[in-house]
C-alpha cells in the first residue's frame, strides 16, 4: 500500500516536473552520467527560483574523516545511481556526515546542496537516452515543492475484517486496502528532474 | 454468472488504431464492422475475435473472400489484430534497426520493418550515427510506408544538420500516466504571440499557464528560458501563447556538433482563470490527474479490427468467470 503511494507520487513527478539533462558526465550518452557541474546547475536553478532548502546545515565537528553538510534540497533517485554518485567529485557518503542525527535509512550521501535518497522504487525511464540506455530521473525537491492531499480525511486505509463478519460459520477473513489521495507539484519552479544515465 | 463482466460500445473508424478503455479488464473481445458486414468488398474483414491465450496482436478474422457476401475465416496477421493495453507499463517496444535518416526539418526514417507502427504513433530513436541529436526524445510520426520508412510528423525549426546513417527506433506505446505532461519543443516562432511546436500532441488547453525551459544556448532563443506564458490557442502539436518573442533570438534545433544537449521543454504550471473563462474552458482542466487505464488496442485496416475511415464498428468485451487451459 505504501509502496503504491510512493510509486504514484514518483510517476506524477516523472510526468510533470521540469527536467534538466545531465551534460557534464563522460559516458558519451545524452543525458550523460551525473557530474559535479550538473549538480551545481540544478542547485543554481533552484536557488534562482527562490526555492527553500529542506534540510539545514550540519555543522562540522572534530571527528576524523567527516565533513560538514550544507543546507540541502532533497534528491530522490533509484538505487542504480549509487555507484555513479560514489564517483562524483565532492560526494560525501552519509556515513561521513559530521552528525548522524538527522539521517534517514535511505540516505546515500550529499553533493554540494543536494542530499541523495535512494530506493529501488526510484524512477527510471527505459531506453530513453540518445544511445538507448535507461534514464534515471533524480527528483530534486525543495520545501513545499510537492504535496499529497488527503481526501475524505484519509490517504490510505488497510482494512481487516475477521471471519466472524463473513458468515455464520466464520470461514473467511477479508483483507484489503484502499486509497483516497492526490499528489501534485505545488510550485513547478521548486522541483527539477535531473535526468542522468549510468557510467558504472 | 458471478464474476462475469460484459462491456460494450461502438465507434466510427477514423483510419487510425483505436484504444478502448476496459476498466474491469478483458479476457475476450468481439468486434463487428457493420459497414463491411453490409458491403461486398473482396478481402475485407467484418468480424474479429480475440481471447486470452491467443497471441497478443493477433486474433481471428471473418472476411469476404470475394466481392459478395460469402464468408471465410483466417487468423489475423501478426501485429494486425488485438493488443492488450496497460498504460502503467511504459516499456517501449524492442529496438528495430534504422538504416538512415534524412537531413530535413521533418526527417524521414528508413527502416526495414515498421511492424506495429501506425501513423500518429510515437517513436524514439537511439544511436543515430551522424545525427546524434535526433536520439533520446519522442516524436509523432506520419507518412508511414510499410517496411520502408516513416516521417517525423511535426517539423523542427531546422534540419538536424546531417543525414543519419544507422540507429534504432522504438515505439513508445503510452504517454506518462499523469496529466498534464511536460513536452519536448521542436520549434518556437518569433512573434508577438509566440507559437510553440511540441514533438508529440501536447494535450494542453486554452488558459493553461506554461513555462519554457530552454537552458541550452545551442537551441537559440535563450531569452525565453524560464518565461511563463498563457495558452491562447491550440492545435494538436502547437500552442499559441501570450509570450512576445519578436525581439528574441531565433529558436534552432541543436546540431550534432553540439551533442550532448539539453533539450528545450515545455511545462504546464497552472491555469489562468480569465483566459479559461473567456475560452469557455474548464477551470480545472489543468488539474493533475492519473490517466492510466487497462484496455485493448485495435489495429486499423481493411482486414483489421479498427477498420477503415468511416466504418461503423461495434464491439463487446468480457471478463470471464474462469479460464481453463486443458
């Protein structure tokens, strides 16, 4: 049920969000693999659109191998981007954040003002690059860029009716779920789909 | 019988493939071409049947084997019959080799196989040698010549700069499931009311607000990047806007030397109430909505279930209680 919710929001953003092709990578495709310059470009575009970051700075501390994290927009991506992220200059893995307090389990790391969250349900457009490779849609979201609207005072419900409700002999239980929500981009200037292909 | 569902309908053929929405799903479908049933056209089909388990894209056809009312039956040729549709599945078709593309504003794509394609379909090219910027974006096609070629339906601002010598095409079977969708731009006019041409039918309505994203200077008209406008008139592939682009640079479609490129795109960003009211358009026409559906795609033609132009066609589809394979 929750996965379906995620997939619907994902598909909504893939269909309607503004997009920018990565061009700074070296894999020879269009879009290219993700690079520092592409991240800079997207961050600059969001800043230019007066988009507010979602996460605050994480201050630097005197722990070996860690680094401070800038205030950041949220980048939602498919897990298959992780190897390429590891190879990007300026990438800092989440394990090297100076504080682990605000981390989510899906957080992979950060580049400049983007913090990357990955999921196997992330968005991929099949065979959509100039060379026919899959294109990874990385949704870079600012504060209040996307919303979900509950209808009838609920978003989704999991329903269980024990066997006693089915018949006098209590032979069959019922399990179901239903959904009543809509998702949409609230401000189209505050969500950018950064499209990339893989290099690794 | 419990769990058996029937749904029926009719349409007048327009010569193109027909998608029929069947919310309950479908296990079998029968199509009657009333026009052809009444006529005596040699070789023309008038009744078609498909059932789950038969090959996708085929089925059975009853036809007139002579210019009279006699009847014969045959299996519909591959890719000429019924295709199950589930628009939540957005996988493109398998890649088919392209042998060349012309250097024209509406490039003609040469290929040895056009199986599964109809005029109006959307295709995506990839690996286009020498005309690389033609790859990686979707466009509608017309002027389909079976197993020979098809043409880009909506003209780009300019020719792509070189003839392509090899590559692949794939049919893109469905739009993204959420409306309103972003679209690729192939041309923008320099005018007091700029006309923007999209690569596929855009689906926008009068009154909708759009934003032009044109971040790559190699597409020209950089002044229009980030500019919002209101749609004042539409055709299938163009929108007329209230953006004055008279003083802007010309829009140009990027040439292969610029590859890789960031394509110019169009994004719907809301609705202008006044324009919508004046245009008698639903104020909520821009609402984000999930358009996914399941159903059946009927192929057009004289021996195919979607028939020929102006044919009167009736259909009934069903969801069966059981499906016993013995």
